[in-house]
């Protein structure tokens, strides 16, 4: 399905990556973003080797390094009560050409926006999409009453996608029983270039450095019976955060105590979309497969989607080929992320003790096995597939 023009809905990571990838292939792209500016605030993310392959292909890895992206040395599992190390996933065992980065989300958005601009992508801000109509020439109806048309419409508009229900019907999401708090604090703790997972009963805290190690990103997840709204920017109370994670000790407690501004959102389980395309409309990222943050793959999967979609179209294949290249992998990643949450939240008792002992033994005796277990995830390079 060779095309000459496209519309991309959404100026987040998936939308910008898709726009840049299509633009670099000579497609005339218009990106529609409902916000008055393309920006992300107050959060970090992890770019694993599989996501980095896309950033390299788009030509932005150096720009991210210049903005202080931190090369990760390890993922360390810790007992949240006292900070004792349980297991260590040594990222240095990855191949030299497979670095793992911690970076500020705003920096990634900014460099992807630069790549889109260099690819001659036209960006329209404050552009609110009301509905989408698939067809031989798909239509995008805007909230101001105007209509846009293009050969392909890429919906990278997140968990509240306008396009997803058009292709799949109403979403049957359900509250996971977990909420996540996000904050960024100054690195006054000597936090190394590692991602630490502080595991507690019914909760865990992930921490890693940003911007050359000057900041620390915190993602704290707790189990809750009461429902919490889905979305990233609901203001939270730092005092409630500290109270919710009172079981945490050591450096985890110190970092939580340093939080001054925090957001909180409910984590909901969404099925992977059955249909990722229909008559010239395609879903990318969370619009197709909302991902829980327990494997750090949301941004990476969106970038993989973006590249594969652009590559599929450049080869003259139809959108069914794009879905067939992506859906099974997304299903596997989401299932793995859900399992991680259960592992992190074990209550004190024989099961927790046995699980932690097993992790410690494998980490010590066979460290290569620990990192090798992720070959199926980190070892994929969609730019060469």
C-alpha cells in the first residue's frame, strides 16, 4: 500500500515517531495534536535496546545523549523494608551496541519533534479530533466542524483513542486494583545509574536517575480496593504517598519523603485491540495495546509500532500486514508486565522468602541467565526485521 500522504493523530511518543518515520520515507504527513503545544512534563521513562533501535534509525540517539540520557548499568531488585539487594539484572552484559537508557520523557518528545520537523511533517496544534470515518479515503472530523482526509490515518491518541472504538467497539477496560504515583526529585541520595525496584507487601517503588544523574524519577505502585481515575495528570498529595508506602525503609523512604509534587492515576487493564486497522485507519501504541508500567515497555512498544507501520507501508504492503507483524508481540509484552506486578507485591511469609531466595541464587550463580531471560524482548530489532 504505497501512499503519498498521511494524517497522524497525537503528538506523543508514538505519534511523533510514526510521523518522523513516514516523513523520512517521503510521505507528506500532517500531525494533529489537541494540546496548544507538544510537550511532556514531570516523568521519566526507560528506553531498552529494542526501542533504541528505532531511535537510532530515526537519527536521534546522539541528541538524547546530549540531553543527559543516563546509560543504565543494572536493574536491581531490593527489599523495600531495608533496601537489601535481592537480585541484580546486569545490563552491562548486554552487547555493547545494546545500551539501555533512562531519560526524561520531555527530552524524548522534544527530540522526536525535531526529527519530525526535519522530515517536513506539518504540525497543527490545538487540533481536536471529534471522530474518524474509515473508508477508501479516510476522514477525520474535527471539533470545529472541518474535515480532513488522507490516504492513511494513524491514530496514536492513547488510551482514550477516538479511533479504537470505531475499529473495535466499546472498550471493556477494568480497574486493576492498583494505582501509580509519579514524581521527580533531586538526586540528593547518590542514586547510581541503575533502576531500583523496592519491593514491599502490596506495593513497590521504582527509582532511576535522569538528566545526567541530577534527578531521580519515582514510580510508586500500590494495591487499592477503591477505584482511581485513569490518566497521568491527576494531582496527588505527597503526604498520602508517604503514608501509603509506610512499609518502605532505607533510601526508598528518603526519596518518598523528598517528594513535593506528585501525580496519581489508576491502572486499568485493557484487552489488546482485536482490530488494529480498517479501511485506511491504523492504531499505534496505547491506542492498540495499553500497557501496564511493570516492564517499562510502553514507549518502546509505541516506537516499534511506529517503525513497523511506516516500513510496512513503504514496502507496499497493506495494513493487515502491519497488524500481523505486531499483535502477537504486544500480547506477550503485556502478559509479562502483568506477571511482574504480582512478583513485586508478595506479602511477608514463606512464599516471599522462597521467591527472594530463588532470585538471589540465580542472580549470584548464573547472572547471564538473568539477562538472557529477556533476549526475546531486548534482542528484537524491528528496523532490520
